[in-house]
């Protein structure tokens, strides 16, 4: 008989469902450059984000793809509403992710 892992999340866990929805939306923005930042960010960092940062991420996903990407790469000023610790994390992730991809031969 298999052992039950007490740490396993319940199937109907609302946080797990929310993370799944946000990750799906992050990968399917309709703008490839944004997908390649937001999708991997959510896969790598999403589970560790507090609810307040998930709220901020969800608010970012409601914005225009091109604007959002421009804010991340800092080619357009970020509105004060979105100039948050989460945006700083996204920028850091972008720099690290892109640097790692380039080092592996991408681009």
C-alpha cells in the first residue's frame, strides 16, 4: 500500500488553482517577448509569491502586453500603480533569465 504524503496539496486548493490560472495567462499573452518573461517567472517564482504580489501580478496581466513588456525592460515609464517590489522582481528575473539564455546560446 502506498504511503500518503501529508504535504501534498488538496486537489481543490484555491491557491494552487490560482497559481495555475496565472501561470497559464502569463504564458499566453499574445506577445512572445512578454510570454518568455512572464511564463518562466511564474513557473520559477510564483509558488513563493505572497498573495499581495499575486494580486499585483494579476493586475499587471490586465494591462496591455506591449506596455507591460516596455515597463519590465524600462523603455517606457512604469505607472506608479505598477512600480512595485513585484516589478523589481520581474526586472531582475528578466535580466537573469535573458543572461542565462544568452550564455546557453540563445539569441
